[in-house]
């Protein structure tokens, strides 16, 4: 897969995440991990009595981009923002 193809997939996925509500974005993020590989780690409540200390944030990593947030939907939003920044930076580089 070329860099341009990877960028196009990330950009399309970012646009998709941005059109969804929280529940649908959560579901779409999990499906994207299954389809493209990566990781989705849910935040865990802190329970010091039981020795549970996290992770405190949800983490999403797909196609070389990571996003974190209080929920998986928030992590997908952060992922989309970073994927779009990468896309914009690549376009500026190519235009120069």
C-alpha cells in the first residue's frame, strides 16, 4: 500500500467518524480496528480497593494514528482530528 493510499483510507475513516453520534462512532471505531488492525482499549474505572488503576482513558490506534479520550467515541474523535492533521500536512508538503 502506498503512502497516498494509506492517507486516503485514514481521511475517509476520519470523515466517517465525524458524521456519527457517540454510540455509532464507538461502534465504528471497533469495526475499523477489526477491518484495518490496530487496538481499542477501553478506559477502566479506578478502584483502588481492588487494585484497578486504569487505563484511565480510552485508546484507539488504527493505521498508524492514535487517539485518546474519556470514552471510545471521544478517542475516535481525537483519532479523526489527528488523521486529518496528517492529511493536511501531507497535502501541504506535496504542494510545496
